[in-house]
C-alpha cells in the first residue's frame, strides 16, 4: 500500500498502464450477464478499440458495478459505437479498506487521462 506521494503516483501509473495498455482482445467483452468479470474490487476503464478509454472508475465489485447498468454504455450507444468495439479493462486492488487511498488513485488516473465520459475530473490538491 502506498504511503507517500511518490509511491501513490507510482501505484497510480502502474494501474493506469494496466488498464490502458492491456491488449483490447484481452479486455472483458460486454455481455448481458458480465460473466467474465469477477466480483472483486478494482479500478476499471470502459475502453473503445481505437478511441481508448471512454470512462474510468472504481468499484467494490466489478461484476456488481456493471450488472446494474452503467452510463458509459448508454453514452457509447448514443455515440453509435459498435458494442463489439467496447470492452472493460480492470486492475484489481487489494486495499479497498482504505477508501481515501483508492479515491486518490482514481483522481490521479482521471487527471492524467481525462476520459470523455467522466463528467467530473477531480482537481489536484
């Protein structure tokens, strides 16, 4: 678990690299049941095959987050993206018990990427 700003930045970079650079074919495809996504905590990206990250978020349960619907899918549909060109990349995290840390990691990643479907990008403290 990161304890200082440099470690926090390094951990955020590691998570961002994992969700941004995993080959698209290895990301979780969209299904009605989201049966390929485990119910584990993590930081995730809704990614487009060629346009990159559309949305980045955090959740206590990846499967639960998508099983109940997600605005990124509605927006991707409105933007007329083909569903086969949208997938989910996830990086599981083990320190969910520290919500402030997870929130800060997400904020660093959002500031670095500014995904188009994230309406609010936290400002740096």
